[in-house]
C-alpha cells in the first residue's frame, strides 16, 4: 500500500492538523460528527491524550484513520467513508490501517489494540536501530547519539511544508518522546544535520532560523545506516 502522506495536498492538510495540536491545548472545534468533539474522549470512545503527537486521539491508529483521505473518495476521510456503512447503519468492524515504519519506511499493519495502536516501527530491530546510541569508531557508521539525530529528522518529516525553529523542534521532542531536549540541544543537532546535507536552514534578517528536511522519501535506515546493537547502547 502506497504511503498516503506523500501526496503533497494531503501532506498540507496533515501539517495543519499537527501544528494545531502540537503547540496548543485541546479546544473543541465544530464538526459534522459530534462524536469527534467529545471532550476527554477520542471519537472511538476511548479516553484521548494517549497519542503524544496529537492528544485529541487515543492512538496513532485513530489519528490516521480519522484524518487520512479515503482511497475511493478523497473528499472524505477513511473514518467518514467507513462510518455508518454496516448493517442497519451501524458501524462495521474497524478496518486495517497501514503506517510507514519510522526507520525502514516499509508499510506495516497498525493494530487497533492499545499495545499496537501507537507503534511507529514495524518491529524491534527497527526500533533498536532508530534509538541506538552507538559510539563512533573507524569501523562503525554512526555517532555517540544516533538516536538523537533520528528523532530530529522524524520531527521535521512530520512538518514537510512548515519549517520549524529549534525551539519548536524541542517542544515536539519533549511532548512526543518522553525525554528532555532543550532548544540549545536541538539547535546543535540541527547544525550537525545541516552540515551533513540532511536539513536546510532558512535565516532571514533578525528572524529566528527555521529548518526543514531536504529528503522525505529516503528511509532513515538508508540515511544513517545500521550497526550491531547491544542492549547497553540502545537509547
């Protein structure tokens, strides 16, 4: 299944949604479907705030399901095309939702169960490689904190059409990954990634510099390479 977020029009819609929720608290917004405006709950009925990238939803599954354009009708989301299509207008079983692995970029089936619904990697191997903290040697591709650079790239790739400041990057990091990252740290990492040709810096006059990813199609696995990972160096 093709990655639905590589379509430029769809990506702009996704960027607006992410920006709305990344830097502001939940606020009830008008919608045709009242079920999507239940304060404290995802439209599926489960408590929200579980999906760190957008706390309106309970999981990555629901976020993609309720915001991804339907294949058969781009004017509707997958959720809108699915809702009320079961017998006697009841909702049918939840459909399969596919997501791209944040490391190898291969599509995988994102389960709806709470243990599976927030996955960003297709398996343990990819998760370990993306989070590794391998020390640089003459024989190993990587850096002392490969995982830190990968996180920066993952954030920038979520905002393809909206360059971010170092402060905005650190804000996303702190909300999404459950660890601390200052604006100074993110600025240093962005500087490294810019020097490597992975990121473009935009600076106009006295405005704060902003950054965006130069390559959103190549997998992070291909960009950063892989190395043997032991439990002691997984970050």
